[in-house]
C-alpha cells in the first residue's frame, strides 16, 4: 500500500514538474476569408519555416487538417456559428462531425482545442442559448472517443461580454448575458477549459484616442494608470483588459478558470481616418506583445500567470467587409512575403525600416540582416563575415548566448553587426551587398548582447540585467529551485521504490 502511494505521488510530482516547464505560448490565427491565399500545403510550410507552433483555424477544413499532419503544429479548430443549431439539438450530430472531420486525421494532426461558436454575444438573436448545449454534445462525443482529456472544449468571446472593464478591478460581465454565462462558466470550471477572449487595444485607441494614448495601447507607455480600488499599476491596455476579465470571473466566484487570448493584433493599413494602422505600429504592438507574453510576466493582478495568446492574423484577407483595416491584419501577404518582420520567439533581432541616415539619440546604430535577403545570399555573407571578415562568431555556435533562435537571419544579424562595429560603424561596413540594414534600436536580447562601436568583442554574459528585469531573474531563480527540488524528490522516491522491490526479491 505504502509503495503504491509512493509511486502515485512520484508520478504526480513528475506531471507537476512537466506542467511547470510549459510556460506561456504564442500562436497565430489562420483566417481564410480571402480568394488569393496559398494552398494549405504551402501554408503549412510557411508556418513551419517561421517556427509557429500553435495555430487557430475557424472550422475543420479537411485540406487544412491534412496539410498539418505530422508537422507538430498544435491546432485550435472551430465549430462555426452556423453549425450551433444542429450541434445543440442532437449529440449524434456532434458525433458524426467528430467521426468524419476529426478522427481520421488525429493524432497525426495535433488538435488541442475545439471552439464551439465565436463571439456569439455579438450576434443578434438567440444564438447564445445554443452554445452550451452544443459544447456539452461535443464534449460527450469526445468522451465517447476517449479524447476529452486531450482536446479541450470552449467558446470565444469579444470584450463586449463585459459591461465594465475600467478600472480593471470593477470588471463585470454584462448581466443581459447571465442566462448564457452561468452555465458556460460552470462548464469551463468543471472541465478545466479556458475562458477564451478576443482583445483588441487597437479599437479602443481608434475609437477613443482622446482617452487612450497610443503608447499605452502599444505597450510603450512610460507612465502608469492606477486602479484606485487596488492600487495596481498598469502600463499597457492589454494587461488592463485581461485583469478586468479576471476580476469579473472572481466576482462570480470562478477563480480557477484561466484566460486565453484567442485573437489580438494590430492592422498595418487602414482608411484615411485610421492613422494608427501602420506597419510600424503593427510591428511594435506584436513584438512587445510577444516579449511580454513569453517572459511569463503575467498581469498586475495575476503576476507570473501563464497566458496563451493567438495573434490575428496569418494573412491579409481581401474578402473581409468593413473599413480598410479589416483586410490588413496579416503578418504575411498572400504571396507569403512578410508585411513586416516579426520574430515569434520574442528573442531575435527586429528588422526596422531601412534608412541610410538612421541615428539614435546618442548616435549609436547597429547593423542587422535584411529580411528581404535570400537565404543563399545571407549564408554567403555570413560565411564571409565569420571568415575573411575576421568576426568572432563563437557566440552564435550551439549552447552559446546568441545561438537561439537558430535561424540564418538571427545569426547573420549578429555577425553583420560585429563586422560593422569593428570597422568604424560606417555605411559601407553595413553594406554586405545590400543585405545589411542600419537600425537605431538595440537588437540585443536575453544574454546575447550586440557589440557597439569601440568594443573589442561582444559581451554575452549570463549576469546581464540590461534586458531582463530583476523580477524576471527572481522568477527564473525560483523556477530553477522549484523544479530542481521536485526532480530530486521524484528521483528519491523512485530509488526508494526500487530498493523496496529489491528487498522483496531477496526475501
């Protein structure tokens, strides 16, 4: 009996340890409301090329599911609002859908979430009342297939599900949706499914620019907004909106439900009145968002809390109605070229708009590789820099501070900058046949510090605090200590079990 308990406890500890190792994740929404998009096979290649590990689609398109088989990309798939009625009426409809649209492709295609309906509170009529019965029938179908623990069921919401979102501590759900929200929240809590929310600070700024600053919406605010009820300080709108939702959940005593952001982003182009819809702002928002998320910063009310986020969207979608911005949320054009450079790992160098006269406030500039350069040209330039160019490229070797992300663009950027700084930071030293780009923002990240003029070699120290905050360091120490303790405990228990078994054999 005692050994059985020890083994159970050991396994529980291991599962807890694996849970600690996960961290927050960033995915991308793959909308297909366009008539000029590449085939799903080509999209799968693009997604893998850019190291995107999590993808949301809005239906269960067979060609898409086939294309992502054996790629390792985790998919969130959707039951469209148009299917809510049949799914809510009969469980057999959900079972037939699962049997025909999901099971033939699973688990080769990794499916981790099913969203039943999308932003139903924004739809006129009584669509909301169909969601929970449909969710229950989908879950019952998953249980019948033995997949209820591997595939979570939820539904997505707009921020309009809240009647109040400011200050965050006053966050409250719209009482007119109570008939729908109460059973839905009970379903999520019982099945450990996340509350899925679509959050767009862009709209808050666009529609109320006199009350919301652009810097606050873009994660760039140097000032703080204080919640008068809690004293919590907010430097960006994203966190404030997330916490408003958490406070709304807590007000209804649903404290265990986690929040997942299933859509967020910033458009790169808009109508004449949408002056904030620019490539620079889109790059700034998404870059800052990614770094904010993957650092496991959490929010002021949920410090250190994991938060999974999906960026909208993979492509510009030319068939979407509305203002010009609605068709320009993509990270890529339909021809698969980047609308702007975005490193989804949150660690690499950011390619800014080229400018031969770029200087920073203190005159410091850096040189990085252009995203427009071909891999062949970048490899050739990298080989030259690390060879005849006499650049010390040891920092981009495996296990060294600048090896990750392991991409040609990142490695070439490091080498280009080293050569540039060693040769007087002149324009010609950043040429590389047109493959180099001067920038005025320091591309250093984590422990990888890019050289500046006058330095003999790049400092790449694990002791740096220039990029990581003290609170982040403290979390890393706590994480290392906790996981080490759990691992040692786990091994100790296993050794005790092994000793007990050997004793029994000898007896």
